[in-house]
C-alpha cells in the first residue's frame, strides 16, 4: 500500500476482483454511453485503469471535471466484460463508489493531447514539458535514462571505481568551448565558471592518490545545439584511472558498455570486445569521417589518379573520392535527389555514374571516365552506382563521408540498422593549423600525452619531423556514427607539458598561469593516468532509438539555449546587479 492509495493504476489484475481499492491519478479520458453509463481512464506513473459508474451523481461530478484533473477513485474491482489485451489492467475495471478531486485542471483546452504530445510543435512541448512528460511514451525515455544511469553506477562500482563529486563553481579554463560565467559577489570584478568538464579535478584526484574515480558529471558549455548535443548542460560518465594505459581504459569501457546497450537498447545486439580500432587518418580516408557508422558496409576509394588528365573542370587539380554502391536500384530522379541532399550537408557538389546490368559505365559523368581503368580500380560489378566527390582533400573526404551515410540509409542491403556497432578512433593528431590563426594549435585535448613523449617533441623542435605528424595518445569511442566520448592518456609530466605548449607559442609561465593547480600538483610527482567520459545523454539517445537528444533529457532547453518553461535566461533586478558590481551597457 502507498500513501493515499491501495494500488497504482498499473497494478490491478483478475486476482484482485472483488477487492475494495483506492486509486489516484489523472483523468485521461471520459466516455459516456447512452447518458447513463460512464467509463473513465485513470492514469498514473505506473499505467492506466478503467473506471465505470452508472451513478447519476458520480456521472455529473465526473462530467464537470476537465481532462487531466487529478482525482482519487474509490470502488470495487470486477472482471471486464469486454477485455482490452493491449492494456496491462485490461481484464478488470473499478466500479466507482466515490470520487475526490485532488487537483482540478482549470483549462477546458489542453495545449496538446497528452498521448499525442510527440506530434505537437516542439516549442509547445518544451513550454508545457510537465504535460509532455505525462505521455507514457515520453516518460518511458526518462525512466530509461534513470535505469541506464543506475546500471552505469553499479558497473563502475563493481570495477573498483569510487564515485566522487567535483566542484561546480570553479575557475575559467581554456578547454575549447565558451564558459558559463558566474559573478563572485564577494570578489568584485571576478567570476567563477561552470565546469566544461571535471578534467582538471579528476586529474588532481589521481595526483592526490585516488586510484579509480568516476562520476555522473554535469558539464556546462555555452555552445550551439544540434541533434546529438544539448546547449548549456549535459552529463557524462566521467572516469579516470591512475597507473593506467590506453589498454586499461579500453578494457573497462569494453566491459561496461556492451551489456548495458544489449540490456536497455532498442536493438539487443551490441559489439563484443575487443572493439575495432581505426587510426584517425585511416578513418577519414576510408569513411570520410572520424565518426564512422560501421553498420554501413560502404567505404570511400581514392580515384584521383584516374582523373589526372581529365577535361572535366570540377575534377581538375582536385582530390577525387569514389563511393561505390553495389546492387543499387535507385532511379536517376532518386539519385539526383539524394545527391542534392548530400550537397546541402557537405557544402560541395557531388557527381555520379553507374554500371548498367551488362557492366558498362553509363549516366552522369560517365563520358569523362576511362571505363576500363575505372572498373578495374574499383572492382565494379554490374548495377553499381558510383558517387564521386571532388575537392581539396578535407572537403572530398567530408563529402564522401556524407555520401556513405546517406547512401547506406537509402540503399537496401548496405546498412544493418538493428545493432550497436562500436569502434575506437585512435592516434589523433596532436596539432593542426588553425583556420582563423593560420598557426599551429592543439588539435583536440591539450592535456594528452604525445605519442613518444618528450623525445618526439624534441625531434620536432630540432626539425627532424613535422609537428603536424605528431600523434597524441588520445582516443574516441564511436557508436553507430555518433561520438560518445573522447579520452586520453594524460600528459602528467610538467616538463613534457611545457614543451608541448611551446609549440603553440605558450611558455612555462603561461602554463602556470592557465593551469596553476594542475601544474603545481604535477611538480609533486604525478602518476601516469588515463581516462574517458562517455556522454550519458548521447548513450540514452542511442538506446532509445531517437534522433534528438532533447527527447531523453527531462527538462531540455530549446535550440537557442532557452528554457521556455521557466523563462530562462531572464532579467534580474537592479539590486541584484548592484550586489554583484555589474552594470549592463546597451548600445
């Protein structure tokens, strides 16, 4: 028995027939039959139960209520004459004896039908999220999230990790995204920052002597939204291990994630360890992306040499990638539409040709192709579509990656959708040339250990190798084309750290100023350590089989980082600003 009720709305069965019960919930629907019989569907967190009455006074009381009013229903359970096999409680109904109104819905019209809220406009769903969450289909995704987080906690604890919380108010740190800043009332002109990740704190825990740390960590980044990223706030399974290598991290993740994906996922097949490992540059060359979806069997081939003397202007002096698609039955109209969609995503034009049922090259740009060499180079069989992606190397690779993803989904037989395919992307470049600065910058995580350590950096400093060829002991885990997390073996040696930062024009004093606690701690003898932080929101999104991360977050912001339900961000009073020594200047 629970407080104020004997059963939940999902609990009653035939064995309860004859029992006196008290149910509490929301009045989902009322159906009147002939003016003298009323059926009511009562819903709570656990399910629905049908109520029935022929009492004129109760009928009048119920008809006076708006749908979604909260009521307590007292009555007797009986077997239904017309059973509902789709309802867990469909064998029984409750004959009403009395009804108490616990919370009246004061609106005749709802912003949307509760059970069809997923079809409503997203802005309405977010504004009335408390109603949207009453929809069992929406609620179940949040319940899934709760169960996944509980399973992750249990698995990490069983692997010897301690759950330790780290500060939310901390110092601003250059970690790649914009900080959310919090003014410090007691320190005029100074600001806290909400952590983009617990990166420095978890490394400090390793330096402090803790061996294995984890946390379901909130992270805050002022960045734009997209399908797999929520603006503002997100959560990750943050972990770090002392005296650990890349192999140690891989072993833990490969032991923790597959059972959870197999247990909770929309699909019950998940990769078994060891996960496939793909070097970063190989991933770009073969799949056109560092987030390959290995459920798709298509790959890119470099055919630049085949067009060395081409008369076709778009291919002249360009890298050309080819994506062959065997047994392709798409019509020319379908091909043109698909490539137009790819061009919008990739930002460059794609071309095509195909082999007919006799193996001859035809259609599209076929007249610019040396057919025998083309067929031999790509080992083309009859009825194979070939999508061609020209451009500078990076652009050609990106276009090929987009084509692989779109073609895999559009062409039957090339994508096994109902599974979870994991892979590791390894050997990321340590440095890159910045698009805006035109100078050497860190490619990903500045805290990563360069492969080869100090010796590699010294060789680059002496001019014996190109700094752009230095790889980091860094890795990403990818599932079904979505990056779940980046991780790395950390640069725990202050001398190596300073040398690594010198390549991006930052000296020892700069490192001390930007990362004072970590640099100081490392000078007291830090252990080698490594970690990773898979995104909880992205994991649940994959498990639930939905396309947007907002579906698995209880109270998400919209694409403009606004909480339209709570009206955040909002204006504050002049008094609050004065206490924080802040003035708002408008132009």
